[in-house]
C-alpha cells in the first residue's frame, strides 16, 4: 500500500494528471490510501471524488480513506504537519510506503525507518513501467511541475531523465 500525502495528490492535480497517478500506482500493483488528516487538506474536486471508505465503493474510486489517532502533539514535536505525521505513522503500522515530498517529513520517515518515496519517485516508476511513454513526455511533465513551482532540484531532474524503460517482452 502507498499512503499519500497532500503534496503528491496536489502536484498531479495541478498538472491535470491525476489519472497518471492512478496508472502508476496500479502498475506497481499497489493500493493507494490517504489519512483523514490529509483528506481534510485536499482542495481538488477530482481528487475528492476518488476517495472511498468501504471496499464496495471501489468502482471509480481508488484512494482508500484511513482513520488514525490524534497526532497534533506528535506532529508539532517533530516539526511536521498532522497529515505528514499520519502518513508516517500509518505507513509504519501498516508496513506501507509513505509518499511524501516535504524534506522534514521525509527526514522523520527515515528516522522512523518507514519505506519512502515521493512524487519524483512515482514519476520515475511511471516512465520505467510505461505509464509515461517517452522521454519527451517525461520532460513535459517536468516542465509542468516547474510551471506550478514544484520544488525540483537539478539533480532530481537528472535522476528522472536518466531513467531507462523496462525491456518489453517480445512476442
């Protein structure tokens, strides 16, 4: 399971590619989830429409809503937001992967020994696993992220663009 933070969902929504996020997650054969604290931060209608509570709602909804304990004290003690704290604690307790972009939250996740990725890691998988078809398309997504002021250091851009496609089986 991948437990997503707001920044990841917002980045894909801002560049009008929420379906790409869904394709990437499905290519990993994973389920997506968000904590209630993250759900409260989401402002994009298209993202809100795909969150479900019960498995029977699963048709076009593909992000599971997870309940969690009160985390404001833990969050403020670690210098992170409550949504980030919920992503980290739920990832740890569910042996899931935390999907976070914030530097401090990623640092806390590492300290807690939580499996971790972020928007850029998902995009790289998207390219390697064929959801993103060409390097030109990947470069276009990078331009779109820069346009919305998504923090993308030069070495991160290089990390994305050095990805190689998985070899496709021959028929």
